[in-house]
């Protein structure tokens, strides 16, 4: 959590397996916020905890849920049933079990502190039952997470869903299509929070910095899809079409210049050039371009915490290393 706070100004969500860890993160975030009251007013971190499928919540998880609820820390109790292993092999059965486990987490948080901030959680996945290997990048995993969004929204609950997962070991074609399908499906379903959406490989066991950059491009394309096609008098361009007329072109029209930056998503990694040009430029690929972006970011990046804040953290939590 410290490394995340030190290198991003975005909201940070992460897992805590023990109450002691939640207490430490709460203390760290309170130092950063200036006080516990300031953190309560605008929390910038949240906690993931998990029931044990099927249908079990252990004592430590209950303690974490209670602490988060009573200290206004947003939390999710996210079940991770695996079809054919810790849940029925049928997708409907997985959803029935997941729904019961997720609603139990929501209900417990509200019992501990009515009105507490909580998300319906969903991390369902499947196994390849021919080999008994986890298949977290399967199309059924994408389908289950998409359906979970509908279940959560049926009760008007915000959902912590999962997408962008792959069983691929490196940034390759498999990673691209598995991540693209799942992020698109869950995005179209309207998930409020999409977990695991970028960077991860090897069934969630590894990350690659290049994959973060590639996934950022995939997510940019999906955001463009979600924005849709705007239909107005201006975008229908009937006057422009009439002006250009049969056999003309629109390259030099003012209408083209006025809309070229708003109508299209311009990728940074995708290769869009003739073969000859591609050869002259050294045959770049999305992966090679992603590596260049990673190198550039790492060489220029600086932490977001100032020296005074780091001193306060060091005094409050001396166990944190690499300050």
C-alpha cells in the first residue's frame, strides 16, 4: 500500500488478509490525509477481503469487515468461486452460490455499521476440467462476471467485478483476445469498479509492465466503444456531404478538422502503416512499442510524496522500508 500511495494519486484498492494489516494501512492513510477525520470524509483507499467458497466466512474476515465498516473504510467481501471446484460446474449454479456469498458480505457490513460503504464483490472463474488447471482467462469467466453485474444492479448495489484476466504467460495474442473480450463484456454490462483490469498475466500470478501499457490501450478502445456514436445535426454532417458532393473528398474540409480529435481513438501502440514503412522503421510491434513506453516512464517518473510527508510516515510507521 505504501508503494502505491507513493507513486500514484489515484484511489488505491488492495487485499488485506489480517486485521493487523488493515489497521496498519488505516494508520498510514490517516497520516497521508492529515487525520482520521479527513480520511473518513474522503477515503482514498479501500480494502478487499474474501469469503471462502463455498459458503464460508472465517473469523479473520469478519474482523476485517467489522473494522472497515466501523471506520468508514470502503470494503468488498468478494467471493471467488471456481466452477467445478469450489462451485457447481454449471454457470447458473456458480452465479447462485456467488450471489448468496456476495450478499452475505454486504449484509454483514451493514449489520456492523448501517450505511457503511460496501461493494458487492465478484471474482468468479472456471477450471479446465480436462486438466484441472485454473482457466481464469476463459470466456465463461467473462460471462460470469458480466452476469454478476446484473445481479448486483438488481439490488441497486455498486459492484466490484473482475475483467482483463488471462492465462497467457507473456504479452501475446492470447493475452490480447482474452483481456479484450472480458474487459469489453464487463464494461458494456456497466460494472462500477473493474478489478484486475490491467497488467496481470499467468492466471493472476504475474504482471508485466509492458502489459499495463498494452492494457491501457485496450481499455482506451473499450472506453471509445462505451462513449458510442453521437448523433446530432452537426455530426450527421448533411451540409458537409452536400457541399462535397458526388466524387469529392473530405480531407480538406473544415468539418473534418473540427471533429478529427473527438470522433476517433488514436492508439499509441498499434501499427498503422504500409508494410514498406513498417520494415524501414525496424518492424515494431505493440509489445516492442510498449517496452519503449515503459522505459520512458521509468526514466522520468518521480514519487508523488514530498520529503515532509515521508518524514511523518517514517515516524508513525517505522516498519515501512525503502522510504
